[in-house]
C-alpha cells in the first residue's frame, strides 16, 4: 500500500475532536487540517488544551468524540498498535526529550529503526550518523545524554524523531528550558529540516520568538472556548480584532509565559 502523502495534500485532519478527562472536556468539537510541508504552531495560554490536543494527535489519549487522520488512516489505530505504517509516518519530540539515559546517542537514534525495520546493522549505523549530523551532532555518537547540554539533548531527541524519515514531526515545546541563543539555533535546525526534507511540522509552543521565526501558520486555543479562536499567519494574528489573540501575540505579561 502506497501511503506517501502528496505535496500540498492534507497531512493531518482533525474532525470534530472532543477530548477530556472524566466528564469534563478540555477541547470540544475541534476541526482543522494541516497541509503537507506546513510548519504549524499550536499555541495558547496555560490550560487551553495544547498538550491534550498533542496527545490525541499522536494517539496517546482516546477522544470522546471525533477523529484524527494521518493521511487517510485514523490515529486511533496507532494507540492500539495496529498500524505500523502510520507510526512510521510520524516522529515525535517530547518536551523532556525522553532520551534513554543508559543509551548512547547512537543507540537512542538507532532504537526506532531497529524496532520498525529489518535493515542491516551497517545501514542503521550509516543512518544514525546522518541523522546526528543533520542536527549538528556529528562526532557525538558515543556520548550519553547526561554528558550533553540541554540544547544538545533536544537536538539528539530530534535526530531520533527523524530516524525513520517521517513525513510529519510533532514537536512538544522544543524550546522549553533553553536559553535564547540555543533556542534560535534549534529554530534554524527545524526550518532546515522542513525546507530540505519537506517535512510537515506541528509545534506545540507558547514561545513567540519561535512562532515568528519558524511557523507559517498558528492555531490558537482558548480555555474558555475549549477550541480554536484564531487560525492564520502569526504576523496577521498580531493585529487580530479579538483582544485575546492580539494580547497573546503582543504580550509582555508573565502569566502568558507558562503554557500547558
């Protein structure tokens, strides 16, 4: 089955999605499409449902209603481990990086390749070296995660997320905990991946610098509305007629700086 997504087709389709915990919905009746090669930022204030949407999109939580499609495949099958082809399409960078602390960087990056392919050890080693080089970590193959800075750990986790050449990358707060210079370097790496590999990228973030640097589209969630209140280019949303959106994009108030 050829499941390769065509350029400018819909990469991710969210349809009437409702997700909550217990009887309380966090997001309700949310619908949107993300197109191939886009870099889309999902953003909003603390508690607006960014993390919940992220988890639903990669199959970590089951929706109350609605669905998430990767291409034509329902993500729900990912949670049930029934659709390896869908799994191979998606790479995930978690906020913590989630590297295996007892494994070297090379072993971390090799892990998903070993799990989902029958490639030879020599081929896997070549892929690992290439992926680490793509994120600026050539020569660090034998290092353990705790021997690296926070920014380098994020880069290593990004290399692992890219190990299977996914068509779609989900990045959860990639700049969290990084200083401005390191964050800007990571933004440049994300842009390079998008442009050189035409990878669709969805970033969960509240970092304005990153949003304006890399995103060509921003979708803003609101806690009270339990859904999307703005969808467009970041530069346009700065001048939104909705004060909630305008204030977010022009903010200097500390309360906006903590996001979930």
